[in-house]
């Protein structure tokens, strides 16, 4: 009842709110940001030593294997390296020695990261090149990401450096040792703590509801031409039941993940073969089935037995795939195309339908309001002390949308704030035009 | 007289031979190959240590700063690193210690190399994007390579690793010390050695003649719309005089460099501003002047006083620029587009004029003959013991061209072996078509 009320209130089923687009953009940006953040974070596990051109402190020198010490000489770390000396002797050396340092791995990780992203992106877009027959191209595209991972794992293997590897647990057990498989509801806390837990629980509910629902709304968009009907309430029910069960066992909660789901749909796209060159393949629909979903989760389960193979996959390769997924999920979001529009002079603008009816300055204003909302969400997400308010702020987006009703005319909002995909809009537009032309012709006769 | 004869024989002035294209392709490929070769060669100056996951030999262990030695333990280099130990103790360690090793620099150099190339390439093509007004875009494009160098020098500076830097001599002197500024013609050799020198001198003459002349022919192509007339003989005379003078002082010889000259022309292209979006800018001509040439060589001269600044430029950044120049000079060569054609199914082929008149299999045959010639040249260039024959083989290309007269009809060669640029050909083609249409119309009336 409660959920139904919210669904109605949000007008989700009518697909009339760009709210879900802002949210998808936020999730996409988080994906891209996290990829870079994590690759830089490798520096914490495999710290790099920079500024080797600085002079060593006095009375600190480097040890050479023939045990001669060069004291009181003005030397840099580079000079030591050139003498094949990698150890620093003397108490003042502490500032160097105390900093943990693993050579080569950090920079090699960056190369793996960029190489995986570039390869995945190039292979995925190989479909649109003119080379090789269409059937080969499609295969290369379909397996582009897998190929990119495979090739870079091989590179990592043959280089043989100590890159961070995917940490797969060696045995089937709880992460925290000896906590048992069933979580006692109150633990060592006073039973009355559940009263205080209502507030964070409510926030968590909002977040789960938004995350799950926004994702399903994006997937169920008309432009995806899904044949199977939507199941908003059933989906939520299953999510709720699963979260209940998982909580008892202390397992992670699962909701539909925006970026992964969008990528799943992209991967299953069914397109018409093109007969003539230059002709764009038509989007026919999505290969709707339960096989991919089943096999994906089967393999996640089987990964317990594949720890040895998975242990060969370096983390930078996975971060490269995250970056690829983040960027490819962003490409189809109108908000992003409107952000890019800000940097385009009017005469170079692409022929978007909404630009025919809404003045550019108004489009930019709409975009800037969206950007401010996103920045606000980002700040709240990032500042730890207030990040608990994040779900509330996601809800506040609905309020922001209401304010737009006063700033923009209904006609403007109709074009800016509509989820009918650009391609469909253009078709409607052109049909209208030719119809009115026919009419003029008739009148002239 | 001798030169004039050759010019006539080669039909250079009539611009009828694709010979110069094969040569330009070879030079471009050499540029790209050298860029990669040199970046890998950094491993010789800043050797990297790979396969750190291998187990240390018995009785070899690593030194830790608290002077405890862990002997007879099965350890890898990675384990030593994790203990912050970078020195290996024990006689069996020699196989590790004897290999020179500078950490981090090699991988960082690869990152700089790729970053410079990608940035230069992206900024140069920024002109064709839709962002920012045309004037800003053109500026960014024009200074793209300089910007790429500047940004990457800054990155290198702030990272502060011991990357290979541009080695600029600190004082104005001959490379070989005490050899004096004037080279004695015979040195310590017997004066009769000049007889034997005739043969290599002849080969050098052919090479200089080909290199200089092919470059000037490429630059003087009709498609470049140069207003100033060609000066093949005068240019050669100046080159000959300069080589004579430089030889006396033991300075390097100068001829027109193919890749650099093509890039100079590309940089000076004058294009019409586009009024409508999507419209391709028209090539109006080349900004012909003597300022760039003068300033370039002035700065090369001034570099003697700029050693300190030039010393900040890492070599990988320059290799990145070489790669960019090699690739950008290849783009306009028909041979390369025909090589790519091999991998395209017939129905996806672009609408090249020669494809309208020559069967695809014949086009491929022509391309394969060119490829074999190039491979032969490459092999001769690479195998040291026969590389002296390279100039002869370049001449032999003329013979290969003669053989083509028997393999292809004159009509086929007219389309494949013609330097009239693709764009011009298409225009002629279309005018012909519309003319014949007009004629048919007249006949019908």
C-alpha cells in the first residue's frame, strides 16, 4: 500500500519524470569516479616512490653490494639507483625508509587500466567500422569486453609483477570469523535499540526503493521495446523478501544495479543487419530471456570453485572494465548530451528535436538546475557526517522537479522532460511535417 | 646534366609515378616503427625488473634495514619488497644483482609516450568537433602538439622520476673531442682510398637524390595548390653545395625530410571557415611564406642557449610526437587506404573513384605488389650486411613500376597510379556525369 502510494505519487508508471535520468547520470558518474579513485588507491597497497631527484639528507647514504658506503656525499636517490643500490643506510634515512615502497607496480597498473578500457571501448565499437564482414564484426563487438580482460590478464601474467589481484576467499566461510551464519537480531545491544533503528531503516528503505525502482523504470522504457510487461510491485516484493532473508544470515542486500542493468540491455540489443553501407542498423528490441541472468548468477556461485583462475585477474583490469561500463551507460542519457551542448556554439548544435522548440538559453538553464542538483547529491554523498541524508536528498529531487513547473512553461517541459527517445520524436516530427505539406498541396490545387 | 637526365627518365615532373607514394609510406612506417623501437629501447638505459614473482635462488636472501637476514627461506622478490627490502645478499643473488635495474622509470615512460601521442592526436582533431567556437578550436588544433608536449613535460616534472631527458650538449664543441673543426680529406688513410670510395659515394648520391627529390615532388603535388613554382634543380644544387661544405666541417648532411615536410604543409593548410554545420571546410591552399622555416632553424640555432630548458623534456614525450607525426603523415597516402581496403568486404567499401573503374581483385593485386616491394625494402634496410644496397633497391622500384605495365591495362594504371587527388577526381567525375545527362536531355527533346 505504502509502495503503491509512492509509485503513484512519483508518476513512475507514466514515465513522465526525468528524475530517473538524473539518478542514472549520478550512478554513472560515481562509476567513472570510483574507477579512477580505485586506480589511484592502488598507491596505498603498492606505494610508488616519486621525486627520486631530491637530494638525500646528510649522513644518509646508500648501501652498495660491495659494502662500501658513500657517506657525506651529495647524492640523490637516482644516483643510488645508478649504482645499483636500493637500500639506504643511516638514521636520517628514516624519512625514506619509513615510507613503504613497491617498485614498478603502480605505473604498470595504470597501463593495464588504460589498456583494458581502450581495448574494450575499441572492440565494442568495431561493429561500426567498415572492416571484415558484419558477422565477424558483431562477434568481436559482443565479446569485446571479455577479449579485453583476457588479453590484459595475459599481459599481466607475462610481465609477472606483483599487481593487486582479485582477492577471492579460499574457503566458504563468513567474512568475519566465528560470527556464525545466523545474526542475532539484537546482538549485545539493548533490545530497545530497535526504536532508534527505525529512522535509519526508513532512510535505507527510501534508498532501496529509489535504487530498485529507478533502475527498473530505466530498463522498462518504451525505447527498449520490451515485450514482457513491467512488474514493479512484484520486483519490489522479491527484493523485500530477499533483503529480509539475507539480513538474517548477514549477507549483502541486492537491488537492481543501474549501470550493470543498462549494460545488460545494451549487450542484448537485437539490431537489423544492414544491407547498404552507411545505413544505420535499426534497433529491433532486446533478446529477452532468462538464460543470461541464470548463467551470470550460476557463475558467480561457481566462482567459489574457480578461486585459482580468478586469482590471476589483476584489479586494474577490472577497474578498466568499470570505467568502460560507466562511460558506455552515460552515452544514452539526454542529460549528458545537454551538458555537452553547453560547450557548443549554436550553429554547430546537432538537430535535436527539443532544440527546435525550446530556446537554447532555456535548455541550458534546465541543464544547470540538473547539474546543481547532482553537485548537491555528490557533496552529500561525499561528506561522511551528512551522507546519511542522501536518500532524503534523492527524494528532494522530486521537489526540485515541482519547482521547474514554475520556471518553465508546460510546452518547454514537454520537450525537455520527456522520455520519448530522440529517434522516435524525430520520426513523429517528420510525419507531422510531411502531413502538413500534403495539406498545403491539397489546398493549392 | 646527370641530374636532369634522371629527372626526365623518372618522369618526376609529370607527376605520373606512384613511386614517391611508396617511398613516403616507407618513411612513415619507419617513423612509427622507430617511435616504438625507441620507447622499448629505454629499457636499455632504465632497465626494468620483471617476473618479480619468481622464487629467489637458494642461499640468496634479502637484506632488511634492521639487519636480520632471512636465509634459506622460500621467498620471491615480491616478498622482499613487502618487507621493504630492496637489496639481495648472498653469492647466488648475482643473477639478480648483476642485472642493472632502475625502478618505475620504464613504465612511467610508456605512460608519458602514450599520453603525449593521445593528447596531440585528440587536440589536433579537436578542430572537427562541435565544441567551442571555430576560432578557439582552430587555435587549440594549431597548438595541439605544443600543448601536448608542454602538459607532459609538466607531468614529468611534478612526478620527478629519472626519465631519459633530451641530451643537449652543454658547450659548443664537436661531438668527438679534439677532432678539430675541419676534417682532413684523407685522414690517416692512404690517398688511394678515394678510388674505393667512389662506389659508396655513388650509392649515397642516389639515396640523397631520391630522398630530396621524392619529398619535393610530394610537397609540390597539385593537390597542395602551391603558388610558388617548383625548383627541383635549384633545390638539389643547394643541397649539393651544403653537403659539400658540411662534409669539410664534419657536420651532418641535410636533405628534405619527408615526414617533417608533409607535417609542415599540413600545419600551414589554409581552410575556408564553414558556415553551415556538417559542411567540410574547403582546402584553399598553403600559407606559403619563409617565416616558419626561418624561425624553426633560428630556434634550432638558439637551442644552444636553451640547454637548461630543453633538459626538462623527457625523451618519451618526443617519441610520442614522432608517433603522432608518422601516423598523421600516413593518413593522406592512397596506398594506406588501399591496404585498409583489403580488410573491407566489397559492400562496405567507401566510394573511391578508382573502385568505380578497376575491379577490386585488381586493386588488391596492385596493393600486394606494392606491399612486397615495401617488405623487400624493409628487409634490406634492416639486415646490416646488405643495407648498403638500399639506394639501389629504391631505384629498383622504378623497374617494378615498369613490370606493372605488363600486368595491368593502361586504363587500370590510369586510376590506380595517378596522383590527381581523390577529391578532384570525384569532381571531374561528377561534372562528366551531369554533362552526359544534359546531352541525353537534349537528345530527348
